[in-house]
């Protein structure tokens, strides 16, 4: 069973400095039919104007993953981390017992385009922590790259939930296949381009919830970039 979440049906807010789309209910956008999928709670697609950003604010008991598509995002937090996140890098922040952080467009000239993902942790009250790694997915197109996982295997960042997050860049006609084990589910988010998912067309910004399927087959019809979540 595959349920498509079309890009144009997402929540949307334009604050001038921030143009944002919400796949699931977030902030002032509330839709009881779209509160998340399994442990996946938030997928926000954000474009932040040059020099602008999110001032210091707090989070608690949430696994937060930042995936930059274009530009550079500057991060600072209350546990002493300061970093710049660019395309090809993954940031994981476990809010745990509580963390304060800020996120700003590092450039005074160019906008930054990113996906921010929230995943509910298996356990509340964890110590706050931060991790950032480089994967350079675009240098090896046509392949699923494991970028986040519960055990942090194969160099992935560690998330405190039974989830595997894969990223892939695809050239036209390239095809990838992911096998789902019994009782597992998947969410596919199209970050760029157009693909065919199990014979269903998906465009940029579209997502799809997948259950009771043995395989996830994705073929690009244009240059494309996707995220695939394998969820309990």
C-alpha cells in the first residue's frame, strides 16, 4: 500500500526571510490526518534568505536531522557545538533532556535550501548530543547511501530510534531497489527532480508512505535526489 503526499498539499508559510513547506503538522499548520508517519514526525522544506535564520530556541526529546540541498547553514548550540552544514553533510542533534540552538544562513548573498527532519526517540530523557558527518552522496549517483541509523553502522550518524535513513542522487533512468523486511515501513521524500516509485510518478516535494510492500523501486525520470526512511 502506497499513499502519496503531494507537494502542493503540504502546509505552507512565507515569513519573508523564510519560505517553508510542512509535510506533517507543524507550528501554525495543523492537519489531524498528517501528524507524521510511524516515528517520523516532521519533514520541513525550508528556504532561508541570506543572513537570516532561526534565533536561539529550545527542543526536548527529539532526534533532529538537517539535510542541506543548496547553500550553507550555520549551527550553534548550548552544548558547545558550532558548525557549518553544506550539501553532502548530515547533522544529527539529539535534543534529549533539552538543548538550545540557533540556525542561520551562513551566506550574506545566497539563500540556503534544506530539509529538517524530526524523529521521535525510542527513549526520553537522553543526554543532548550532536553529530555531523560527510557522505558526498552526489559523487556516487545511482546508489542508496545509509546516512543515519540506530546503531550508526557503516559510518552513518546515530539516531535513537529503530530507523534507517538513506539518501540517493539519481541521473535519468537510474534505478534503485530497497527491500523491506516483514513489518517494516518506508517513507520516500523527493528532494529534487522527478521519479517513478513502484510505477507511481512523484515530483519534487512529494512524499509517499509505504506499508505492506516487499520492495521499494525508484527510477529517476530527471536528475533527482531522494530520501528513503526504513521504519519500524
